């Protein structure tokens, strides 16, 4: 820590007793390093007092700081009592006041008069209104802006007065109050102050430093470098060059210190990385180059805090880590669950009759729970997924979840105050569960946040909506983080850029050195335009850029090895553009810079098909399978042998998932079940026109029965795509019935013999001593003009029902998944001709496609070969499945209907 060492040695030279000094720092981070330096110098006296400059200004102003939620509530109370138009409620007020408050603080800190700036904003808007005919409509954007500044010229002065009456002050008001007291403070104080490592001051801070210097009650130590100090073009030295011109620095008091460290030899590497998180994957390679494996003089600077988890993942091999940046509370699972709870409450205000399943599932998944709760939630998910319930009625939710320990949180809250109490009690109870330390910290932070908000709300009597409470909690959570415990004096330091102030490291690794991250650029959230900010000497993004430039150059000026990584990919808000500070170093510095390109590209994963050998256990399962073989088993094997293995040998099945839109499979089932209900009533009859006409009239009734079979809610089909799917299903059923009606009208004799005909134990011999048994269901068996028709319903279009088997292809004719429909019909033909009740009848097999329902049944045709030849090919397919020397090999060829 070169700079801090230099300061301490200078102070010890002046006075061996440092307790007479008050050391003022930009932040508290360097204090621990100063103590270490004193220990290394065997200092045995009392320590100096340490202040941040904000603490010193607060001490001079002697006001009670107020910020955040307490300020917003107080300000809204003042605003609503003024009766200004529009009469915003608290939720609307929060949309604009936090931004306005930051602007107001800037005005108070940097301008001579906040009232002058507010009046200027109002006058400018009046001039613009005068120049443009805005009419009488108050909703015109410019007129709304005019009314806004008119209101602010009334509201903010009153707010300031009310705050002063309570001796409260925003940070801007504290600066304004301190400004009037600085001269007396500097004159009368007996203390001596040491300002260390500052760059930019507010006017009040500058007045404080200069006043103390004038009375010889302070000294300043700046950390500047000739590289950016002497060059007027370098924005990093902008503020320091200004400080050098102070009249307080003269022949008797020199400006300390301007070094020449940046131009000393350095190894600078710039990494162009394809991907944001990919930057962290480069860290282990960089660590290999560092000789000191304790990494005690190494800092990893994250310009994007979201990279912290990924960075920690790749640092598992580092023994000592110190993380100066906290882990954002908003990124933890409990935080997301709380957000979901408030979102649910807002939805319940809109829809009081039911719950959308996607609003419930994330809450149940992410909130900590007891073993009893786990069982209740598991049963709930099973029931909801099994019945495909998209919108859960309140009655059903209570029936399935009333035993849940936090069930009341899922109900519509009577009042926000009551809901806050419930959340506080819930957090308190959770901490008794066996949860990990991070989860415990997360819950504790939220419990504290809920208590703070409850206490802040208690003095006020205006209505707080659930949406407003959500905003308050989100604002609080977004500013909170869980601090890490580490070793600040040894090991690798992981920090943000602001935490590096006054500190020096031999090795600096900086991630996300992108434009928009370093510097932030023109991303100020403000109501005051750029030109007005410049006119009143308020900071703009240009000053902020200069501040960031100083932090960047100061950090690397004392370093020997600098690694700068940036994300070169454009995605979302990221432009993939490297920081202009990198370009500046490349173009202007004398250092040789090594450029490395890190592609986030891996070799394509070798798409080796899965291969599962037929072990002894597998063969045992196959022998069992031979007792019950269905046509769908064989088509599954043709599609992919691994699917066959998983479903028929391992007996696994796909998990149920809730469908918000009817799947192709369930659309087919809807039509299928409806037709089953229609023809079940007509079974055993020679159809008459009246029978079919009555069935057509009752289609809606049959579809409702089918919906019950699918365990779907009737509401599922009331709107959106599912309404259309139901209408299409109805049309398909009409076409099927209409086709049969046309047959009957034309004098054909049509008799329905069976629906969903079950067959089993139909033997099929593979050789004299080996056989399999077919089982399955035939969708429809009817007799048309004396011919037995075996009909299979399909959702897909009909394909390849003309069989051409000869001696050249009989061995493997059905080893082609394109012929699976014909394969299925051949098996049905074989089965039916072996059923005693159908012996001697002429048989025709065919498919009735829902996609082409008007065509009717398309029959299986033999151009070449016979059913016996077809079954020879089926036998060969079964023998392949049973062959112990042939493994199940994944079919990675794309499947097409």
C-alpha cells in the first residue's frame, strides 16, 4: 500500500503521537490497512480518529439525516396536505419523487440557491409553453412538465421548512447547513485534519478543506500521477489540476504528491472475451501467471456485481479470499419468492375467483419449508398437474393447501398492515427450520426490512396499497446486501471500483471493462436537462466520467501486472464495446499492450448415439415383455430404440406438465374420447340416418364427457387457442359422423361392432418353440356391406399405406419408421383374423385421419406380397429386439410425421 505507507511515514515524521490527527478518507475501507501499517511500524500510541468526509460534514451541520422510506413517507404527507393537482396517491408519488429528491440534493450541494434553480426550470417551461400553442388540455406532455415544476416550486420549499422544524435533513440540506457553519468551525476547532486521497469535492467539501488549510488546521495528501496530471486532455486529472490552483498551495505549502508511477514498466494485457460470464472462466489462467500464490497483493475488480457468483465458482482453489462487495439481497431465492408473494396479492386484487398456477408454483418452490409442508406441496403439484388445472379455484386451493404453514400468505390480504405482520411472523418461524447460513441471513434481512417498513408506516394514516408496499420493499431490498466475512489483510481481494480508493496492488484484474460500465456514460436518472446542469455547475455525466477515469488510472498506476477483460458480445443492454479507457491506453500510453482473444466456443459435442447392451437383466425383462407386445411398442422401437428401452424395459414415463395450450397428443385424445362416446351408444346397431343426425346434435355433450376423461377443467376451453382447438375437434367429429351419414344415405349397410376393442393373448410364433403374445386396443370395428373394417384413428396425416413386399425386402421391410402405420395395421389384421368371433369374414384395415377427416377411412393396400409376408417382416423386427448381440442404439435421425 504505497500511498498509505507514504502518508503514515509523513505523519510520524511530524508527530510520533498520531492521536492528535483526524484522518479524513473517501471511504472506510483503507482504515484496516492503515492499522496494519502502524503495526508494521511498531507504533504503540493511541490511534488517530478516522472520518469519512460525509461524516465530517454531518458533524458540522448537526442535523439528523433522513433518507429512503422515512423521507418518502414524510414528503408524501407534506405533498398531499398541500392539495396540489394532480392528487397523486403514494404509489404515483413514488414514481417521481426519488428521482426528484436526488436532483434536489444535487441542487443543494452544487448551486448557490435551490429556489433559483427551481424557478429557472419553471420559467423555462413557461417560455416553451408561450412559444407553442399547447391548448387547454393538461395531459399534453409539455404542459404536464410545466405543471410539475410549478408544483415543485411550492412543494420543495415547504418540504424543506417542515424538515427543518424537526431538525431533519436530506444529504443536500446537510451540505447547505454545513456551508454556513464551515468558517466558524475552521476558526474555532482545535483539531488537526488530514485529508487523504481525495479527487472530486462538492463545493461544501472544498470550502471545508480550504478553510481548514487557511487556518493551518489541515493538510492534504493527493495521489496524482504526471501521466494524467500534466496532460490537459486527460480527464482523469481534471479535478486534481483544479485543486493545484488553490491559493492555499503556495511556496510554504506544497501540493502533495505528484508521482511518475504510470510510466514505470508494466505488463498490460487486454482480453477480448466472447460472453459476460466467460470472463470469469479466464481467471484461473491469469492466476497461474501470478508468482505469489497467496495472492496477497492481487485485486480482482468487478465492474459488474452480477459476476460475483460466477467469479467465486472459479476461485475454489484460492485459500484466502476477501470480498469487499456484499452479495445483493435481490439475487437470492427467498427474495424472488417475496416478490412473487406481492405479485400474487396484486393479481388477487384483479381476479378474486381463482389463482393462476404460475403465480403459485414459484412461491411453493422457493420459500423454505418443513417436511410436513413438503408433503402437502408435493400432493398439491401432483393433483394440479394430473388434472392440468391452469386456473385454480379458491375452494380447491384451500382444499389442497390449507394445511400449509404459510397458507395465509397465499390468501387475499385484508390490509397491508396485516400482511406485513404475517410476513414478520413467517420470517421469524422460518429461522427455526434447518436452513443453511445464507438462507438464514437472507430471511433475517427481510424480517428486519419488514419491521423497519412497519415502524416507518405507523405514524402515517394514509392508505398504503399492496402495490405501494411492494415498491417500498423492493427499494429497500435493492439497496441491501449480505456482507461476506473474510481476511482483509491477506489473500485475494475481490472488490468494486470504488472500494479500491487509496489502495494499491501489484496485480490488478479488472472484469467488464466495457463502455457503459467504465465509465457509466450518460445514464443519469434526472429531470434536469444537461444544459441547465452545466449552467448551475451541477455535476453531469462528464464529471462522473472524469471521476471514473481517475479511479481507473490511479488503480493501475502503481501496478506491475494489469489484466483488463471486456465482453465483446452484443446482447441485451450490452453493446460489446470495450471501454474508451482501454483505447486511450492503447493509443496514448508508452506501454506495450498484449491483446488476447478468448472465444466462447467449444468443440461441438460429439453426437455419439447412446448404446445400451442387452445384459442378462435386460434379456430377462425382454422375455417378460414377450408376454404382452403391442403394435405401439414396435413403432416406438422404430422411432428410437432408446425410447423403447426406457419405457418398455425400464418402465419409466414422462412427468406430467401443465399445458396452457392443448398439446397435439391431448388434442388427439379429445377427439378420440369424444368419438368413443358417440359410437359406444351406437354399438351393435345397423346405423340409421336418424341415429347419426341425433349424434351430430349432441356433439358438445360428448366433448364434455371427453374433457372429464382428460381430467381437464371446462374453463380450460373457454378462451384463447384452447377454444379454437375445441371448435376444431367438434368440426372433425362432425366430419366423421357426416361421412358415415353419407354412407348410410347412399344405401350402404353400416354396423358398429365394437369400440376400443381390447385383445390380448393372441399368439404369434417366432419359431416352433418360441412365441410372443399380442395385446392392445382397436379404436373401431365395423361392418360395411358385409366387409369387416378394422379402423385406427390418427391425428397425423396418412402415410405409406400401400405395401410392396417381395423376396428382396421382406427381411427388413418394416425396419423403416416411415412405414409404422402400415406395420400397425398389419398386426391388427393378423390379430382380428385370429379372433374366433371374426373367423371367415372378409377383413379390411385402414386409418381414419383427423387431419383429413372428410376422406373417411384409407385402407391398407397390398401391391406386392400378402399379410403373411408382412408378418414375416414383423417377426424379423421382433427378433432384432430380442437379439442379445444387438444393443439398443439411439436413433439420432430427425423424425418426421
